[in-house]
C-alpha cells in the first residue's frame, strides 16, 4: 500500500518509517517458531509422546493450502498473471515452491514467497523435534540446556549461511537471491521464536521469572519500547533513505536483519511472559476485539491485499487525490481487503479447519495455540 500511495519515495516525512514496515515477516517467523515448537518441547520436557506427525501435517495443510489455492486461482484470473497456469507453473506455485527459482520467487501472489519458507519450516520442525528427543539428557534442566544450545547452533548456521552467500549486485548493494530467502537463511529468526518456546515451557512451572524478565511483568510496555527503539534505529540510524528497493550495503543488510529481530522480540516478550491480566498493553491493546478479529482473518488479508492494491492502481486511483494522495489506499483499499478477507475466512478457511480432527490423533495439549498467524511482508526486490 505504501508504495502505491507514494510514501516510499525518499522525499516524504513518513517514508523512512513506512519502508521499515517490512519487519512484519520477521515478526511472523518468530511467532511461528514460538507457537509451533512449544507443543513439541513441552511434550519432551514432560515426558509425553511427541505430537502425532500426521495430525500436525494435516492441520498445517488445512491452515495454509485451501485459502491460498483459491486466492492464487482468482488473483491469476483477475490480474491476468503470467506463468501460473502452465505445466511448470502449476506445481511450482500451487506447491509453494516458488522461492527456489529466481524467475518465480515473486510470481503468482508475490508476497507468498514467505509462505513457501513457512511450509519448509513446517516440514522441518517434526524432524528437528524427533532428533532432539533422541539426544540423551538428565532431567528437565538437561533438556532445557540442550534445547538452547541446539538452537544456538541453528542460529549460528543461519548467520554463517547469509554471510557466505551475500553478494553485491550491479548497484553496489546486496543482491537478494533465492539463497537469501529460502529456509536456511531464515533459521536464525525461527530459532529465536523456538527459543522463546523453550523458555516459556521452562518458566511456566517456576514460581518466578528470571531477573531479566521480571520488569516485563510489572511494566509490559518496556518490551514495546525496546521494539520501538530498534525500529527507529533501523529507519534512521543505519543510513537508509526509505526508498522501496534501495540498495543496502553488506553492513546495512545485516544490521537491518537483526534490528528487525529485536523489534519482534520486543513485541512478543510481554505477550509471552508475565501476568497477562496486568498492564494496559495486555488488557486493552492485545485484547482489543478489533485487533483480535484482524488477527483471526490475517492470513486472508495477507493473501488478498496485494491483489486489491494492484487492481486499484490499474484503475488509476493514484490519480485521484481525495483530501490527500494517501486517502484512497487507506480508506478504500484497506476496508476492501478486510471485507474480502472476511469472506475468505468464513467461506474457505473456517470450513477447512473443521476437518482438522479427521486425520491422526488429537493434540494432547488443548491449551496450546494450534494455528499461528500467517506471515505478512512486501515482495522482495530481486
């Protein structure tokens, strides 16, 4: 939306900040790592059987595929997208394998490259949990240490992967390749979310949080202040202009990556640790019904918003300045996206999710979140 509204031109007051809203993909990768790994690590620490892999895979399929397939089909028809309804395009785009080819990574629903990464993570997670359970450990404390060490290795692997595969393009900036988008490059983000899952399981049985996290219990907004500070540094403190697709040096690329990770950690920590009934932030912001509803339909918003804005652009909405050039994109584009997403949720997602108990045994922990929010991010620049 920001790009269509002309906010990311380098000459606007909001440009440097709006351009950094692409941190959304980092936030959702951490959320996925936390929500999906927590039942696995909880079962390991309590000595319970691991989650049924067939049930897990079936639930992930229902959560992602039906709504995506419908959105991809209709978007391809409405926008006349090339290369989707072809012998090569059908298995690539409908199979969420577009992230592995430079020519397809932003094809189809362009922002769905991140769903392709998520699906790779979904496939990896049961194997990772199975391997961790094979490691001998003495008691819960041994498991706790083992989990954190293993996730530290995963984090380091992703860091080395990126540093080894970062190359400069023709403009002198880092060239975004499929190697920097696929799962191995994102594993440090997932590892952070999985680490939060390990910590939350460990401390839920303890009377007190560690000293480092106790201030968050009394003042949950501290986490959001950390997130805001990291966001402002990413926007104004590492030399970026706030232009869509601007070249990034190697140092800027790395700094932005981990500043975004700090933004995500700051936002998630108050929602994970501490008394969730304490503080204005938890009781009135995170529990706001409008925000909760948007979270409910967030996956469909993610799938449809780009289609809406592209069609509005084709209808020359950018040439009609009602009050301000931003007006039609905010007050027309967003409501239309939410309306379509609501239809998608109630007509496709919700009926599909009613089938979740048809395959495999039910999860042993009914209080765990079983469907995380979907990722949300702009298309990468290739």
